[in-house]
């Protein structure tokens, strides 16, 4: 279960970013400040879609926190929403 929550977190955050009409590039720049646009986009892509045969890139707590800020969400609320999303998907 160690990476399952991270996988659901990334799926949920991706869904929310799309709903907010944030492009992947815009979202990546908000989450990975200080990185070049290309680097930020690459890291975000590695989190969303790991290369075939490679393990997914792990999400750090600080990255998850910055994702909540990029979505204008309080971090604890986002964690709760992801937990509910995961339970719903696993049940259905």
C-alpha cells in the first residue's frame, strides 16, 4: 500500500488541475518553482506517467504540499479528499 495512496493522489490532483483549466506546464511551474520549465514539466510527467518498465517516481511531502497550494486547497483537506476518492474508486 505504500505507493497506492501516492498513485491516487497524483490521479486526483491531475483531475483537479484539469478542472481548474491549468495546463500541465502551468501546474508544473507552480509545483516545482526554481526549476526550468522543461525540468518542471519532466518531473510532473514522471509522476503522472512513469516510463514503461520503470518504477514510478516517488512524491515527496513538500511536493504534495506545493500541489495543494497550486490547487488553492488546504493540505489537510486535499489529503482527506484523496482518501475519499481512493475509497470510492476501490469500492466501485
